[in-house]
């Protein structure tokens, strides 16, 4: 038992000091009938190499992104993470520290969070960001609740371009609330969401680039929302896009939320990821999650602390803005380090490279008979309409070791009009050879 | 937990200015915005192909973002330097009660980075990720066996998210049974702040339950509070005073008899894993903090994972997705079927795979024998601290054994001019991370110490020596040592009041700052 430092003699020393003969005496207040009675159906301890072999055998059954052409996106994206990022986040001081509640011995985490907040605010075109949330979908849900608190209104209008699992996450929390209005799935950005905004609307939720890859003009929606006293919540699932397109803040968004996984964090089957949230300073006191702020120490030196905690559950209990305690600290660190390496030039170049590979992919696929690219404008992801159902085609391509994208029907089952749609993403890791492989294989299977 | 109460500090109360020990190795480090440049980048990328057209149209960005870059050597130095300003479990004893700061084995990290784990997409065909779903199934089996339950929802992303999941399942069950009028949740006063916050979040009225003199929940108080409007109780067991609730079975029976459900906060599962199965105590739902009990690292505040085990009564209401096995074929059910009772999604995708693999690696390493031993060691360590400190520190519930954490109050500091906060800050100067302070709220000036099973007798003895010396010094009147502490940390006490009063939450260039003034 390599993780337990005490020997049997050590334990005996402790028992003697406590005045007990057996450890069982420490569990004296546990009802007899439930104490140490069950024999779980589980193995005993194993050497490190045996555990490693077992996990490797499970991992081998999965087809890794790097094992062949890969075009899967729809909310999580396969990007390169610099080796230095993964090295730095594994430093003991970052990896094995708790939440920075003792600021005098947590300045590493706190300074990093302050830098992270600034990066997120600048990237989204907002003035303030929090220290991260669980992921993009829960950030979107928290933004909706934040808007309702701020506006003291119930109305929520959700665009048909929002990631369906983000929409479903919001729906789970709002329940069967009649004030919650979801627009129909909108693969070509044609909905008239402005017509849905009225005096009871607390917020409008719009994603750009949307689930289908479309770039959406947030400006007129922001104006219409503000005219009715409502807030615009702008959502993104691909944070790299902000290197190439105008920020949601510049387009009038009031709360910006999104998924930060693309920068610094591997895919890992969907988590852990890092939710980003940014807003205007006058809305901060209703913002959920931890926030880091600048201050000085007793000698007047600049330092950082967690602040505005009167919003939080450990102080406010049942009157808190959210029940959130844990955030996504280490993923935020990975994001921040990667973003520091990229900088302004790097994020812009990376974004344009992503866009370029996606344009190449779309151009190649649109030349196939019966395949139609639906988007007028997109970033690194777009939707094609196939001549038949997309899901079996994706399976057939997977048989050929090509992961072609996400059939919309996987997230929107039972909707006939969406059955033939396939969402395809490209990143800087998509090679021209991958594009050829996808194009040729798709020709064969349709 | 909550360490931000106590005496506010300020620039004005400077009483001494001493050189910080170790300053040569701990230089203060500017922000990336003060050392980075916009012209360079620490990432090399291939040149763009000018022959490829743009599909960005009018959406193309025109304004600057304002992000500096560090080249790789600059980044290494920046982050290594700031990392050294952090205390960590790898570097020292971290007895933060309720947080279970145990050793984080590095095999866990290695396994999480296998390409077959780190480089798989949540929405690639399920036929290509059978190993991932199998891993989730295996971890689920461990959790159900250890808790004596028959269902578990893997998706919650942290303890508080797990609470949300469990309480939503309770709410859904009541609705399905025509009991949606039930609008009250009972929460003992000693509960974590997340409990009342979660209940309130779901629209429940929170009714506090008083503790008995001995720090445990009064069965009679629960029985008196139960009526046809109570939806459930949220009870932490072992509780936040570090005590096993002796009447937990009677409480569970009473709750069930009243038609309500029993949510158990599993934050303190480390004391009983492999020894007691919460399912045998009558719980209906309980989250398990994989980042506490099963050693996935805390990472400076997350990410976590909070799977929730469910009783048979609540299992039909588990959220999406959930795994199904058909012979050799595993399926994650991602969408709600017709007429299904399942809660919808609590988040996109399938939960925290990166945490699952770490937790399973840890469980396999320990084995069920090792987990039971670890729980006993955690309890033994806490009781050893109690035995060796109780003459100088008052353990308000000291006439009974504690579980894996020991609770002291500040009564022996009375009249010294030293508060719990001061004592905690003085511990920093002695090389320790402070214990959890001022929580639970039911005890004055609480000090909650959780040593975990990771600490050796030698470390505990050193810690005991320090804690005894500190209390003796406080009683001897050396107040400044405490009120000025920490003196040897990278920073002196920080002015939290100032931070909250005029928040600076983002770096501004000096010229912008001036313009704003």
C-alpha cells in the first residue's frame, strides 16, 4: 500500500496515545448492523504496473483523434496543446494546491486567475470576467439565471442556433417554465428571433459561431433586446474563433459565455473543460462563480485575493447567486498559459489557419455531387446536407478510420428535416491529406 | 473552506517590515501584461495560404484584442516563478478540514494523458469509444459497491453540481408522485453552504435543524420538523463537526415515513469508504467528490467531479447521459426517450472523463482492502491529533471519537488577544497550511483539522509540537507574533476589504488607468 505512510508500529503508537486497543473503537457511534458488514465485490490493491496495464487496455479500445483523419467538433475541438503547457500545469504547486483561500501562500494561483480574467475579458470584448465555471453549457445556464436576477423578469428566448445540449442544459434547470422559449433548430441562420423579444424578456441567448457553424450578426439582436430592457447573452463553443471575428462585446452583448477547452485543454471525452463568463462591471454583483481581485498587503505590495465572496454560497448560503463552489482552476491555468504563448499575433494566426483549413474542406466537399454546404459565413465549422441520413454515413466512414463529423440527428433525434445534416470541423491539425481522405471516402459511401 | 473572515487588514496597520525568508528564491513576478509583447508569439504556425478565400465576410475582426505574448522561455520562467508562491500538498501538510487534501498519485496523471483517454471526442461514434464507456461503467461499479447502492449518475462536474443532481432527482420524484406541493428542505445548521444554496436554487424553502449538545443532529428535531410539505433532508455524514451521526438510520426511517427523501452530502466519505456503506444507512442520493476522496488533484480550485449514487426510488430520475450494456456492446443514452422520467442534461457531453480515469486508477491501486485501511488511517490520524492537542485546544465534542477530522473551538484563546484567524496566519510562518477556520458555523472560532491518511506519524508529531508551541506562546502574551503573521510568507496579510470595496478585476494599462481616474 504505497500511498499509506504509517507502519503497524506507528499505528500502535497512535492507538496507545488515544487509549484504544483497536481502530474499530473509533467507530463506536456507528450502528453495529452497518459497520464493516459488507464485502464489496471489488479487487484488492495492485502494483503500479498492473494498474497501468489495465487502464492502457481500456484506452486501447478507443480510437484516438491522432489515429487518422478527424473532423469532429460541435462544441469540443481538437487543437494542438504546446508541451510546455502540460508541463507547467503538472507542477506540484499548481496541481496539488486547494482553492486559494489563504492568499499569502496562494499568490501563484491568484495571479494566474487575475491574468486569466484579463485575457478572457479582452478576448470577449468585455470589461470583467470570472475565474471560470465548469464548462460552456453550465456557464450558459448560469448566465440565464443571472440575467433573470438582474432583470427581475422570467422571459428567456433561446436561438435555434444554440448547441442543442446547451439548450437542453438550460431547459433542465428552468423546468417546464412557460416563460422559456426555444426557437426551432435553425441550420441556416434564418430565424427571426427579434420578433420574440418583448417586455417580459429577461434575456436572449444567441450563439456565434452557432452550432451549425454560421457566423451571426449580434448587433441588431443586442439593439432590439436593449430596446425592450432585456439582456443579450452571447455564447460561443469555439473560443479560437475570437481570434478571427469581431468580439461579442463589440457587438453589444451584455453577458458573454462560452467553452474555453480549445485553448490549452485536450478533448478527454468531454471533460474537464473550462467555462468562460464575462460581463460589464455594473452586472458583476449578480455574476456567479469565483472572482479574483487586486489589492495590497500590509506592506503596500500588490497582491491578489478572491473577492466579492458575499455573492457566494459559503457566506450567503441559501441567498447565494449560485451553489457553485469548485470551478475549473487547472483548466483555466492551461488556457491562460496557452493564451500567453499565443498572444495577439498567435491567436489571430491560429484562428485564420483554422478558418483556412475549414474553407478548404468545405470547398472540396461542395464539389461532390449531392453534397451541399449550407453556410454562407463560417469560422472552422460548417454544415453539409447529404443526399441521405448522416448518421449511417458517419458510421460507414468510421469503419474506414475517418471520423467525419457529428450527425445533427445525434443531438436532435427524431427531426426528419435535420436527418441528412452533418456538422464538420477543421482545425490547424487538419492536413490537406485528411481533407482528400474525407472527400474520397465520402464519395464512395453516398 | 471559508477562510476569509476575521480582522480586516490594511496598509495603515503596518507594524513591522521584515525581509521575507527565502526572498532570494521567491522574487515577485510582474503580470504577463507587463512583460509580454504583442509583436512576438510563443507558438510557431505554418504560413497562411493566400490562395484560399475567406468566409468570414463582414464578421472579420477589425479591432485589437490586446493580448501580450510570452515566448516559451519567458513563459516557463513566469509560471515557474509564480508557482513558487503557492503552498501545495506535495510541499507540506495541508490539514484543511472538509477538503480532504490527500496525496495525488502521479500514476493518475500519466493515465489521464494516454491518447486513448485524452485525445477522444465526446461526439465521435460510440463504436470508437467503447473503452471509455467501459471505464465509466467500471468506475460506476466501484462507486455502487462502496456505497451499497444500485444506481449512479456519473455526469455532475463537482460536489455542488452533484447536490443539484440529487436534489433535482428528489424534486422530479415528488412531481411524478403527485407530491409537488412539498416545498421545504431540512438542513442542519452545521451543513456546508452549498446545501442551503442548492435547495434554494431549486426553489425550496430551507428549514434549519438545530444540533444537539454533542454536535449531532437531534432525531426528535427532525421528526418535529417533518410534515407533508417536507421534500427531503440534506444531511452530511460523517458531519462537518467530524462526527458520525449515530441516529442516521432512525432519521432516514423517519424521513421516508413522512414521504420525504434523504440527500446525503458525501464530502466526508473518506472517513468511511470501504468500512461503511451509505446505502445501508438509508440514503436516497449522495454525491462523491472524486477530487477529495479519490485523489484527483484539486488543481488550485478544480476541476472536480461529483458522481451521485441513487437509491432505487430515485434511480429512474437520473439525468442524461447514462450507460447501458447489451452483451459486449456499451451505449451511452444521450437523449430522453418517449415517456422517460430521466432528468434532462445537467451539462453538455458525458461528464469528467479526465477525473474518472484518475479516480479509477487510484481505486485500483488501493484496492478495496487499501481503501478501508486508508479510511481507518484517516480516522486514526485525526483522533491522534485530538488526543495530543485536547489539553491546550478545546474540542467541544471531545468526549467521543471523531471521524477523519477533529474540530476545536477558540475558547482556549479567550483573553489572549489572538483570534482563530491570527493563529492560522501564524501557522503559515511555521510552514503549515492553516486548517479550515470559522466553519462549521455552529462552533465559535472553529478550527477544523483534517490530516488524511497521507500523513505519517512523524509529520503529525511535528505538527502537534508546533500547535502546542503556538498556543503556549499565545497564552504567554506574544500577541504580535500572531496579529502580524504571516511574516515569512511571500506576502503579508492582504487587504480583502479594499479588494471588495473597489474591485479591480482586470489589468489595465497604466495610461488607461490614469484616464479612468
